[in-house]
C-alpha cells in the first residue's frame, strides 16, 4: 500500500467485501498511516455504499426475527451475530468518516479515526471467532442495514455524521452492553462476556472521539454544542432517545446529560 494516499487506502477498506479482506485492509491502512506511509492527501472519492459479502442477508429492521432474551446457545449466537454485524459496519463507518470528511480536519482527526477503524476490525474478528467456537459464523443469520442508512443520511455533513453515528448509535451501545454482559455471565459464558467488556471499554473512547471532533466543529462555527447536537438529532434521528442511559460511561466519553436528557422519551 506504500505510495497510496490516505484517501486511497480508506477507499480500499470500503471496497473490500469479504470480511477477512476488510479486516486486513483496515489493519493495513491503520498501520501504514501510523508508520507515516500514507500522505495526508484526499484524492479519491468514497463509494456511496461499501462492498458487502453475499451473506448475511440484509433486511429492514422491522423484518428482523426476534433474538429472544434467554440464555440458550441459540439466543447467544443470535446476539453475538447481531453484534458482529454492528462491528463489521462500524469498520466502514470509521474509514468513510476519514475519507469523506478528513480534508476539513487536522491530521489528528485521521489519527483518531484510524485507531477506531482498526479497533472495530479487531472487535469484529473477536466476535467472528467466538461465533465459530459456538459452531456458527458471520453470515449465518440475517442482519439489518440501519447503521449504514444513518451514514447515507449524513454523508453531506460532518457535524451530522459525528452527532448521529458515534454520539447516538455508538453511545447506545454503552447503554445496553452492561446488561448483555450480565446475561452472558449469568449462563456461564464468560468468554463472550469478556469480549463484550473489552469492546465496551474501547467504545467509550470512540464516543469520546465523536464528542471531541463535534465540539471542535461547533467551536469553529461559534455555535453551542448541546443545542446544535439536539437540532441535528431531531433532524436526522427523529429527535427522541430511549432510556435507560449509562450516564457513567457516557460521562467518561464527554457526552454529558446536558446533551441528551431533554431528548429522552
């Protein structure tokens, strides 16, 4: 990949359809950026949609089968598969953010989101390996395309993308993951629980990067971050957020209650 620009490298991640290829491309792009091999040049367009493997079958969220809340192996596989799909799409979300908006930010923006992209690739690999341990694999079950729909809706506006993807969707993961970890621990699946705990610790930092760069944009535009965020959430996410909230984890990420408390439904 030496000689390629950072935009060409991240576009390569988005064009990789096979999960193994995408994970490899993500790790390679992050490593080459870290080693100074990728010029900070944005000379490649991002695809409107990233490449996807033939499976899983993508369905609208309303058509997804219920996973159930029991501790059976089938229910745990369904949960791990759903989480693996989230992490797979999150790889593309991180690299699309770099390629689509990176030219408007300093190099540190690329530093942060390259790290996020590499960590999302690692999260996916951990979950895919765990699925295989349980006799399943990524693609064995259907998945929904809601995460990328949010990316498409905000493809024109860096502030909107940061407001919705890390500060709403990833923050929601901070809210629900502790209960999921407890559910796995209750049935003795400590291996899955440890993977989810590791992912959650990283996701606090990812939400924090979203807050950091959103607030940077607001400072540059001389607008109040909380009010601007609420306006964007109302426009691109329907304006209401579902509690309960993991206030402690959100606070660690810099996403304080004055952002979201007024939008709780």
